[in-house]
C-alpha cells in the first residue's frame, strides 16, 4: 500500500494522545512543536507530561479512555502498552472519520508517521510505508549528517530575502533567475564560515537596488552569529 504524503497545519487543532509514557511524551512534543491544542488521557505520566499538564500546556481529560473523548478531536494517537485498547481507539476513530495513528500498528491507522529530520522550517520526511521502521531510522540518521543544523537559519535567510524580492514586483522570470542564483551561490558555506562580507557583496551585485544592509545585518545577528 502506498500512502499519500501530506504536511498538516495543526495550529490550534484539537489533538488527542492516549498514553502518558515515553512514547506518548514523544508524540505530545511533536504535536506541541506544530502548535496543536493537545489533550491527553493516561493514568501515569512522565515527569515532562506532568509538568505540561500542571502548567496548562496540555489538558489531561481522564485517566481512562472512553469513546466520548473523541468528540471534537481532529486527530488521535494511540500510544498505550495495551494492544486491545489501542485497537479499540483506532477502530472507533476511523469509524468517526478522525485522523488516527496507532503506534507500531499500521493496520489500525489511517495515517502513519514518517521518520523526520527537522532543521527549523526545513522538514525532511522518510517513510517505508511501515515495512521497515529501522530502515527509515537509518536513512534519517544519514540525512541528519548531510543536513546540519545550519540549514534552519539558512532557510530563514532565504525566506527573508525572497519576501523582499517579491515586494519589488518584478516579472516572474526575473524573480526565478534571482532565486536560482541564490541557491547556486555558496551562501551556505559563507554562513558556516562567518564570511558575511562575501554574502553582502554577492547580494549587492545580484539585486538592484541592493538588499537593505540594515535588514540583512538584523537577520545575520540573530541565529548566524552563534554558528560562525
């Protein structure tokens, strides 16, 4: 079976995690990183989840799962150590048309979670359609070596420059030419080595009028200075 790859916008979307152990904690953290509204069901909680519940960032609904807990939820993750309960969650969620993932049980899901490499707004997803999570993990680890942490701020810089270019209302062909030149230039290397003068000179030559030096300095003084 092939899966349809998609990235969901979960900001403020009500999502339910059933299970408060280490696996449940990982699922909660991933949902929080997407700004989802997270609800939790579990008798026992990790220290992290206890703190999140206590400080109001996660809402604990109940120690025990009941079908009614699915009401109003857009996505549910079953992460308990009880396969019978996990199966029940998956079955009831699918019957209600709710996005559902049951940990390690692709047959009980209507979506599966890929292995992720995250570098700021850069996300690389790896899936083997549940055939070999170990292979997906190995590929993810290889990608983590190839795409270092600096890709996060690198992408942020490209996005800021792109926004500036689009405000200039040039033709699509002109924009595309500039965007391609940005990608082909050794911008990543300049950032890694802290050679910001080379970056300034390149952008001055590429753009007319030049990219505002004050804006560029503001960007570079945020994430890049700590990496150079």
